[in-house]
């Protein structure tokens, strides 16, 4: 476009809902099965490429390196099955606590503070998990990262950290930590788990949620990519559900967004 005459890209809808640029895949309620409070769907049977599910990465402060697929219901993100669960009242994360730390050369190990919730049946289930990660604020309260365990003792509550996923800034006693991506911890409303080998998705929906709004974010590239242009106006659309950047603009001048434009789910 030009000065005073921008190119306007405007969404038009007949049903009152704005058009959506989506980096995800909708999962129809007809594909769901139910066992008690848990709903499941086979992503492979729905044509989802399992290599698009992404994975945890240890990363570092400010890198935003994790690109795992996320699940949304009614536009709200679900939480990967974890222990402890989110607080039922506030929705804030709850945490376990590191009690002791030791090192063998460059390798870290830590022991968890024993609490009533850490029963042997629970921790033995963790030992059998295929792909659990530990999320923690390992040293300071403004830097978190994910690590994998090379070994876990369910009786002593001791974790040996995989050398390929070292924690940011080391580990200190009293650090906050949670177990994530654990099938055995799928036990709360708003949690989900994906078996990356079988492609089976399992989740517990929010109360009174619309199962026809279930969406899995998949795209690792930008959902809307704009480059080498100027005087562009984008309005009356939504951009959502990507593992990576939702809107990327490079070498662009005079880009106007809105009104009636929401960017979410990424």
C-alpha cells in the first residue's frame, strides 16, 4: 500500500464469528472416547503428524525454547499433567521443594523434601513414566527451566539430572520444582497428556466446557508471516494456536492491527 491508501485485509463472517488464522488442528468431539472423567482421542487416526508435537528443551533464561504442542478448550489452555496440581482456588502453580543438592563433577542430583502427598504408590508410578520432565526455579525466582532425570529413586525421593539438560544457574536447596508430562498425574480438571509414541491424547475438560472447541497447537513456524511491505492494515480476524510465533513482521513499515483482532494461544 501507500501513504493514505493502505492495503486492508479484513475478515468477513456471516455467523458473527471472526475468521481465524490457526496454526492448530481442531479435534472433533465425535473422535473422543470417555472413561470416567478422562476423554481421549487418537491423534494418529486424525491424521496428525506426531513429529509436530514438539518436545521439552532445557533452554535458558529468555530463550523461550520449549515448543511443545498445547491443548486449548474454549480458547483456554490446558495444563500438562503435573504434580503438584495447580491451586484449585487461584489457578496458580503449586510446588515441591528441593531439600538437598549434591554434585559429581558436572552432574547434579537433588533430593525432594518429603511431604504427605509423596506416597510410595505415587513416586513408584513416576519411576515407570516414559517421558517426565522436572520444571523448576532451580536457583533464583526469576529463572526457570526444564530438566530430565537420568535416574529416580522413588523411595529416597532422589533425582539424578541428565547431563544433557543442566538447570539454569545450578540448583540450590529450597528451590521450587514440579513434575510435568506425567500420565499418572492426569487427575485434575484442565489437565492433559499426550503419549508421543502412540499418539493418544487424554485430557480432563473444564466444567461446562464445549468439547467442540478442542484445538491442538501444531505449527512451529509463524502462523501469519509478513515481510518486505508497508502500509498494511489487518483487521477483523484472529490469530491463534501455534507452537511458535503467531504473528511475525520483518522489514515492514506502517503495519496497523485492529480493530477486532485478537492474538492468543501461542
